[in-house]
């Protein structure tokens, strides 16, 4: 079981990465005019733009912490691009797959388990078929894990879904299961392939934001023909991946902590929202300040993480020196000449040491 403290710490760091990365990339010229809002109150458009941008960036936040928790529990975490579609499904498999889709759409309560048994029988004693192609846009997944001889395939969705979305979701997870089984053939049972959709928390007004059951009562009818087995709403997924029954509570505790006091996130958000509407120059200036704060934070913090996305320092064994792997321009991508200026400030202010072994920072030559 992952401890509550670890869950909160991982969450807080991921939130900082997501929010600060977004604020650093806020540019006045990105704010597009709106036909109605600008006529009513042009200043509102600026606030709306920043808020919507943050909401969008937080979509991947859930994927990041899910991957981090999976690695802490010794899952093999593969990239979403590694999950491929089978190049050639046999005609009889295509027919069975379509039958399953049609039966579920028509209200038949045929279970995924029953379909797995059918696939196992059809693929009995057949060799592995590794021929694959990439999924079409919109057909792929967000999370792809393996542990021992079991595969876990998930997509993360917004917590409030549109009526009828369940039809598309159900068809897609049947296709994921079928294609993965085809690639593995008889080497493992289809029952060892878990497919599902994640709805990260319960958004029911006045409800318990950790409750899977409340989400099902509020949104479950729109998720049909998917069943309880394929839906991972609120704490159901987080409890599964961390083995901690209070996982989602700990996640929210980490979010709240990252917004406390004079934290880097709260301080910079307050500048964007509390100080009121700004001129384009003022907005760009705040984005540059956020960039400097974020760069400083990255230099000072040593992430105790198994997620390579958070490993900014590469501890090289060959010559005993360390390299800061994160491109300066990637961090400071909205400031002209950011690499040279931030690099100079880093040395002037003493941020030129690896926080783990204190070796001197080596600037990468390919940061352009």
C-alpha cells in the first residue's frame, strides 16, 4: 500500500508541475477575441482564458499521478503510443467483436467476462501475432500498464459525460481488449487484460467527491452499456492503483497543501487573479516572473520519483558528474533569450549545484 503521505506528496508535486508549466506559457497574444464576451466586458476574456487554460492542463495531471502511483507499486508503465492496434484481425474475430458490441448496444447484459471466455476459446493454441499499427486519433488510451502476466488499459475522461457517450466508450474498450488479445493470442487469458474508463472524482453537487457509488447514481445511466466492472469512478481507481482505501482523500489533501500559504502555485495564481485585469505587457511580465520562479523551484527541488518525467538531473556514473536534463528553453519557453538570462541568474544565485550530490551543473549544448 502506498502511504497517504506519499500520495499527497506525489500529488502536490504533480500539481505544481502542471499549473506552473501552464502559467509560464501564458501569453497575451494567445488570448483570442470572443464575439460576445468582448462586447459585454473585454476584461473578463483575459480571466476566462487563463482559467480555461489551467483547466485544460489539469487533464493530464490525473494521468501523471496515475503513472507515478503505478510505478511505486512496481507496474511496468508503458507509454500510450506503445499500445498498438492489431494489423490484421481474422474475419471470425471481427464478427465476434461486432456481435459483442451490438449485443451490448441492444441492452443485452452480456459481460466482458463472457466475451473473454469466447476469445480464449477462439485463440486457443494459436501463435502470437505481433503485427501492429497505430490507433486512429481518438481511439487510443491514456494509461497502459503491465504487471507480471496482466495488462491494464485505461482512458481518463472528464467526470461529467454527455448523454450517449457510453455507447462510444463501450465500443472502444471492446476493441482494445480484442486487439490486445489478438497480439498475445494463447499466451495469456483475455481475463488478464483489464480495460476501463477512469472518471477521477465525483462531481455531483453536494456529494462526496470520493464516492464511486454516487458518481454511478449521478452519471452511470449516461455511461451505459458500460457496466460497473469497466467504470473506475472517483476513489475506485485510486484505491485500486495505490491499494490505499483513502487514496482520493490523500490526493485532495496534496492539492490543498500545494495551494496553502505562500506556495509557488498560490503566489503566482494570486498575481494572475487577485491583482485584477492587466494590460498585455503586464500579463507577459507576470508570465516571465512565473517562469523564473518555476526555474528556481526545479533547480532546488530533488524529486524522489520513479517517473522519468520528473527527473531533471541525470546522475552519470562514467565521470561522476551530473547533467540537468531539462531544457532551459522548455522551462522558460515564453521569454526571449531565456536560456542565457536564466542560466546567468542561476549561477549568480547559486542554483548551479545538483540538489542530490551537489555536483556542478553542466549546461546541455542542445537546448536550442
